[in-house]
C-alpha cells in the first residue's frame, strides 16, 4: 500500500491565500450588480467601469488557483497545499482598438518581478495586432495557451525549454479567418523563463500555423470534411544572441526533473513543430521541440551544446458536453471560459531528452538532473460556471536517472486536485 506525506502550506502560500481571500471578500460583500456612473462590481465579473460615451472600458479581476498535491512516499517533494496561480488582472480598452493589460503574480515563483505581463496593444484592423511591453512569447501551439485555460494542470516539458517573457515588440496577423495565423516578435533581452528565472539576451522569434482546408467546415459538412477542415500544421523558431540563463524543467506536479547551473552562450536557438486536428469538441495534437546553445561557457571551457535538447508530446482532449475547440493562434487568448456545467477530459504523454553534454561539461549532475524523463497525465475538469473550475489529475513520472527529487527512485505518482476561480 502506498503511503502519502502531507504537510501544511508554507507561510508565503498562506499569505497568498489571505490576499486572494480578501480580494474575493470585497467582491462578495459588494452588491451583486451595483452600478453608479458607469461602475459595476460583482463576484463573477470583477470591478468594471465604462465611460458614458462607451469608448473607454476598464476591468479589474483575476485568476486564483489552489492545489492539493499528493505524492507517493518515495518522492522527496512534500505533499500538501500550494498556490499555483494568484494573478490579479487589470485591463482596459479604448474605442475597441487599443488594449492595456497588466497581470500580476502574487504567488511569486513564476516571474522575476511579480508581473506576468504588462503591455499595450493596437488592433485597428481585424487581421493585424501590434503589441509592446512585457509580453509572453510562446513558441509552440500549447505554450500559447495561458495556464488557466489548459485542459491539463501545467504545460509540458517544452514550455521550460523555449518559452520566455520579455520586454518586446510583437506583430500578429491572421489571413482568411484562421487559414493562416502568424506572429513575429523582437525581445530586448531582459526577461524571465517559465520557471521565473532571469533570462537575458536579445531574441527574434516567429510562429506560424496553417489550416489549409478550413473552408470545408460548416453545419452541413460530413465527418471527413470536418476532419480535414480541423487539420492544422505549425511551427516556431527563436534565435537568441548572448544568451544568459538556466535550464530548469519540472513536471505538472511541480517536481524538478532537470536543473542546470546558470551559464552564458554566444547564441541559442530552438524550433518547434506542431500538427493536429480539432473536430468539434475533440482535439488531438503532437508537438516537438528541439534546440541548443552554442559557444557556451562551461566549467570545462567554451563548448557547444548543439541541437540535442528536445521534447515531444501527444495530447488528446474531449469536451464531453460538446463545446467546440478553437485553437487559432490569433484568437488563442480571447476565448471565453467554459461553463456552466461543462465537462472535459484530457490525456497527455510527454518525453524530455536533454543533451548529455550538460553532464559531461559539468553544468549539472545525475543526482539532481535526469538526462531523459517522461510523464503521463490524465485529467478531468468540471467547469461548474464560467468562473469556477474543479480539476482532478493523475501524473505518472519516470526518469532514467535516480534523482533526489524523486527520492532516488526514478519514479513518481502524484494526484492533483485543483480549484480555480476567475473573475
């Protein structure tokens, strides 16, 4: 029989709970639809203000998620409560074309300065958007989805390899209503990675996704036509000059599987390929990421960690209650939450394979990092309302090396129970 270790939440986590609770309490004690001079406040929509002309609209809300995580007894990570998301959000629009968004990080472990993003965007044309500020810069298909909108708890391994947030200028476009979506971004090189670690080095990145047979979709389409219309293919590429950072990879339960020293490299490059189908309430996709670091400063001298750091995953998800998926990248962060009473199930298999030279050149060792690892995740989500989501997920992780974070066993099973509220 498996044994589980349970500990109470740390002080920092309890403070986050208190802050989140106070924010929700203020909304709950406010009148459900109190309005005066364009103002409204409710526990489901946050605080909103609209000018008398309707040209300016402001909103203050947020997303908060708390997890109960149970690891098996061999795992060195303690089971217990954690705050995975504590994101207050302020945003506004002007004349429907200009947008301001600021998202904070009260939890504090995934950002470098307690801010997820802070940017201004202009979309004066329906097919073109220009953004500037502290931007999240995804490279693949899954990374473009915010954590609160994923079908599973947490992104896959590739997210920790090629994702970054930085002060940047980004241009995004859409042709023929999603037949081709693209974006190009230039980052100045003063940002952070998916683990909240500072990452430096100017970066140029680009993504593109094509749905060549999208025109076949429609209410009278046959199954084969719907299948063809839902096919998509995409890719992304990022090149970084004077890279300065650290490679740290975790599984969905938060267990560290790989952790390098901080190092510098003259250049870094990663690319991602994606392919899949979206047919009504079913989504299936494959995604692979590969890259490396060149002229890297290591404990044994300047070396190349060439393109042998890679990850791949396959994900299948089904919205049991029938809500269709819409994965067009130009609209990936504008979709309304599911609910009420919507159900979703998701299955993901992921594999990570790190360049062996990280070990040979002394940037890590096999007591804290595994050279190859894999995880299988199965999740069930209930969207009770568009605001409240309850998720249950099982994660099985296997590592080729018996690392400390897995209790020197190379294997872990974990259960995650999540409650998420957004407004």
